[in-house]
C-alpha cells in the first residue's frame, strides 16, 4: 500500500472520528434543548435529558435550564393614601418546557431579565394602589395573595411558570416612619396621663373615705364620752400603763407624780373639762352631718 493511500485512510478515519464526536451532545439533568438549523431555523422538537443526535455544522443545540431559579426584585410604588412604599419580592421562576421554541423566538435566552422586572412593577403598582399604608401592614397576607395570583397569570402570557411569589420586605419613607413613631409616642403619653388621672382620682377618694372615717370616729368618741364619763378615766389608766411600761424598760431612774401618769383620781375638773369639750365636738359633728 502506498503512502498516499495511507494518508487518505488516515484523513478518512480522522473525519469519521471528528464527525462521531460532534454528532452527539449531552443534555444535563434539569435542562432541555432545541435545535437551530442553518437551513430551516428553529425546529419545533424539544430534546430531553441524555445523549442526543445532531448534524455537525448544520445543527446548533440551544440548551435551557428549566429548574426554578430565585430572583429578588425591589419596586418603589405608591399606596392609596399617597405614601411611598418599597416592596421586595422573591420570585421562583422557570420556563415552560413545552414552549421553549416560542420563548427563544420571542424573548431569547435572557427571558427572565426581559420579562420579570416589568411585570412585577406593573402588578405591584396595581395592587398596592388599592390599600392604605396601614392596611399594607395589617393585611399583608391578602396583599401577598393578590400579587401572587395576578403575577402568575401575567407570566403565563410569556410562557413563564412562577413556582412561588413572596413579599420579603415592606418599608416606607423616612417621613412616614417618623410620623408613625411620633403617633405611637403620643398614644403612650396619653395612656400615661390617663393612668395618672385615675391615680389622682383614687387618692382623692381615699382621702374622702379617710376623712369620713375620722369624722365618724370623732362622733362615736363624743357619744361614748357623753354617755359614759368613765371612758376618760379608762383612757387615762391606759395611758398611764403605757407610760409606766416605757419608763420601766429605761435604764435611767426617774420619779413620776400622779399628774404625770394621769392617775390623779381626786382631780375631777380635768375630766369635766374634757367631757364638756368632747360633748361639744360630738354636737358639732352631728350638726355638720345633718346639714350635709
């Protein structure tokens, strides 16, 4: 066999090997592929995972990741009461595997960048404008559900499937936040003032009850003295007992007269004076109560 024949066989083997290597391509798990033909353009068939055939140079595979990918989108919008609201959404999106050819024709490989920011801003502005700033906080779950339903429906127009939509952050302008804080402080101050007023009313009522009790005690004391003058002698004996007990516990020596101990039984003028004063005090208290 001549050298020229060997060279031709070598070139043929090299061409066959090159063709065999480039006739097949692999689609990884979670991916799909479509074929672009240099003659007819995009083919309608979608190729699944595994080893697939193509014609070298004539066919070019375009591989798409059909797994759900997260994306965080922040959009400033306005509420119903004209407050500026900054809302952040976390979106899990993936292309429809059966519509990859349409997506490639209409949007290209960066379909998420072309579609999601615009439709998210559109839906957020539409939904948030239906609520006041306070309602966005108290009815956050309702707002999230409305955004999810409308956004999923809108994304279907572009053959994009949204697995999940969630509000991750909700914030207001610094001016509104300061106004809310000032309102909270004012409410706390009002509650504190109400507590102080209630306390003052209770203290006043307590003093009134105490004064009425003291007046009643004075009345009863006057009546007891008027009915039984011996009550004063009993009080004097009790006072003398307390004084003598205190003196007995002291280390100092002292001498007390009967007058110091209120035990001058023979002296009755003091008893009569106290009796008259008590009687007059009881009569005055009785007159005041009758006037009231």
